[in-house]
């Protein structure tokens, strides 16, 4: 789930790579936002609690779930098996990180 450790790491990376960039100034550092909005990506999945089968039942369409709603209804998030296999390999993981940083933050690692 969206733990304190994950939130703290997100905030640290945000302060290093995003916070002072003019093009990202309209955005705030809210760790729950990407955790929630990735739900529409084919590689990101939630293990729901309480017998729920539809993530869309947690909040109204177009809204972002609060941390409380997520903790109440989501046991954890997980990657697609193929992506997870790639991420376990350091060479693939480094290549993916470089692509993300180069294309979205405009830096090379």
C-alpha cells in the first residue's frame, strides 16, 4: 500500500528532480496522485480488499481517492508480470530509469 516509506521517498525524489523546474510548477507533491492514477495503465494493478472487484467503486468518476479510501479498499498495488520480470534485472531497470528521466525530466543518469 502507499506506505510512509514510499511517500517519503516520493517526496525526496520530487524535491530533487521536480520541485524547482519551471515546467512542473503547477504540480504539487502529492504521492497518492500517481499511485491512484496509474490504475488506468495496463501494467499497474490493485489487489482490492473486502471482496471488491471494481476499483471504480471506491470514488466517483474523475475523483482521486484519499489515502484513507485507498487504505480502506486497496491491499497493495503490483506491476504486470512481464514488467516486474524486467525490473528485477538491473540492466533493464537502469535502462528504463534513463528513458524515464531523459524523456520526462530531461536529465541523463
